[in-house]
C-alpha cells in the first residue's frame, strides 16, 4: 500500500495506526521529559535550542534519547523531497517507540510542519501533533495538551511573506513568530535559573538551551528571504527577510562563549542582506569585528552568502579580520547564463571565477563551497557543459550537487521543457563523480599547508587504533557537517575546543591528514 504525504509523491504505508485518543486525560505527573530530534540545516538546530530553552524554563526535563522521553519532538525539514522523506521516517521511527519505550506522544515541528500543517496531520496520523512556527511561543502548553490526550488543531498553511510589510524598513516592529530570534527582557538573571539555560547578562537575553557540548554553535543572523528564485519554496514558509538586532546577536554570542563555545557560525537564508531592514546594508561588516572580540570566541564563520550581493568591503572584512575565518559559502546554483536567468538569479561562469580570484588574491587559503542544481527545466547540454567548465576551474573545497525536482508553489513547477528523470539522474551522477574528483584534488593542493585546526572529537585510547588516540577537527576553510575534516596523525593530549597548529601531510578524499606542530601537551590538555 502507498499513501500520499504532502510534498512527497508516494510513501510506503507501513501499517501504523493513529495515536490520537490513546492517552488518558488524567493530569500528568510533575516530572515531564522531552527529546528534540533535529533534521535539516543549522538553522533548524538553532530553532531546536530555542524550543529547548522554552521547555526547560517551564520545567520540562530534556533528555537525549527519544525512547527515554514522554514526548518526542521532531524538528522537520521541508526543503526538498529527500529531506521530507527523512523527516517522515523520523516521525514514524519515533512513533514506534510508543510500543516499547517510554514515549507517549510524537510531535512534528519545523519547516515541513509549517509548510503543510493540517494536510500533513491528516496524511500522517502517527504524529500526535503538527505544530507551526506560531506555536513555538506556547510550546510547553501545546505539548502538555497533547501529552494529556488532547488534540491541538493543526494550522492551515499560509504564505508567511504576507505577514511582514513589503518595505524592509517597516519590518522590525512587526509582530510575527521568528524561530531562533527569541529574546527575553531581563533586569538581572534569576538566582534559581537552571544550569546551562540563558538568559545571559544584558537588557535582552537569548531564550536558548544547548543540546550538545560541541565547541561550535550556530547563531541566527536573520530569517526569511526576499529573493524569488524560481526553484525555491523557502520564502513562502520562512517569510520575508528580517534581521536580528546586532545587540541580540552579540548577547547570544557572549552567552554561548560562557557555555564553552569557541566557534560561532552565523546562519540565515541570506547573510549578505543583513542590515538592509535596519537601515545599513553594510552592517555585517561592522558586526563581524565586534563578534570576533567576544571573550572566549576563537572563530567567527559566516555561511549562506549570495554571489550577486557580495561587496568589496564584505570581502575585505572576511579576509582580513582576526578570528573571522576567510570562508565563503557562496550559493552559485549554476553558471550557465540562460539557466541562471530561468532560476531568476544572476551571474555567469566568468563573473563567478572573477569573484573567486578576488577572494583568493586577498586570502590564498580561503575556503569556498557551493551547491548546484542539474537538470533544471530547459537546461541544454551546452549549459551542462558550461557548469562543468566552471567547476573544473573554480577549485572549490566542497561541492553539493542536487537533481532538479518540482517543489510545490514554486514558479519552476509551471515551466515547460522539463527534462525526463533518466536525463536528470544521468547528469546528477556525472556531476557528483566530477565533484568528488575535484574536491579531492583541491584537498591534495593543501598538502604542505600549515593550518589552525579546532579540535572537535577525540576518541579514547581504548576505542582508537593501537598507536594512540584518534582526534578530528576542522580548519578555517571547513564548516561543520557540510565540508571535510582534519584527521590528526596523533591525538595524544588533544582535547575538544582547543585550536592546534598542524601541517597537512596527506588526504583521505576531501579530508586532510595533519600532524600537530610544536604543541605543548600540558597546554593542550589544559
């Protein structure tokens, strides 16, 4: 049996029944446990930590394993079909825990829940609740209602771009739910605040609770997007672009530093637009040096940059400011002019290569990554060859390649000249092989370079190879999750959160093998 899930053509019906109405309406015990399962991008990770902060502040106990929780909250991704399938799988897996674990309820939040709302709830009754962004402020009450056996009516999706004024300058005072932006006014921190829970000092404090002990954390710089790329549905469910106040970003960064974070990564749908609704499109150039001066922060990384919006001043700040890494996550998507115009984007191969030359003239070791779509409607063989020409000359450190698929509500759905699935699959496989070869070659170019590497993981001696501990980290040109990593030749004495100077001596595909240089082990262990 197959059933239709919103945004997914068909989905196997695994015979799971609805969980609605199975719980008692009797009052729940005082101790309430919740686990957050996060899928998708770094922006979702920030949103999950906001939800964790709200729940912890209201007395919920956060647990890591969904099997140990009364409620499993799955923060879904609604970007492309593969991500939606992963989200559905996670919801079904969590639902299975109700048969042999402690879990009593499974709740969907995040982009897929916001994008499809009531439709998703009807198609997937295994989810005891489907909550949109507007429910985040009352997440504790929503979960309690569901845990008690009640039903919270799922929302009917709407275009969130219409919730904010057309003029960016008029958006700051608009009252609309913006996940990852939550701030609470505080005169001073309460004495009985649980460990690890914001607020930090200042007039407004982040409402956030860390869900892991990683030395790296993402910080929301803005939400939404004003661009109208013909293949992308994100603005319709994330809304129009709105920046966070610099003081809020700084306050959250200071709090994260107090939690032991060494590297922050600024995330949004489009960081190059930061400040346009605050009256200063160059505000990022001012903010970055301030973030780099926060005590305890060793690295500031900026992600999600639009090539068409790159400014000389921003390139200068990203390549010359101490502790701000020269890292460029540039959303090229393609390089053939005709395809880019159909995507409602700008640029071409030569202009993109010129941009990369400018960056590397200022920072030769700069890291550059990008994503690309192949098989877009109307993509000719000559367009595909032009993209291959760009990739061959671009020397990118990391490349993501996706085959085009129709996304509900996008302009590209209406386009003629769609390519057949076999052609898209063939082009995707070809470009993925090329990307793997090119990124491996780029890694080999770095042999002999001396890098500053943030240690992230150390495998204990009894679990590592016989010749010592295994340690892994990332250099300045490597972002978490999306790019390669550094494998140390010897992890003895290394601890997570320390930055170590190391020389690249080999590669493992896109990963670098590096030898620590002149390290004082007593200092490293400290």
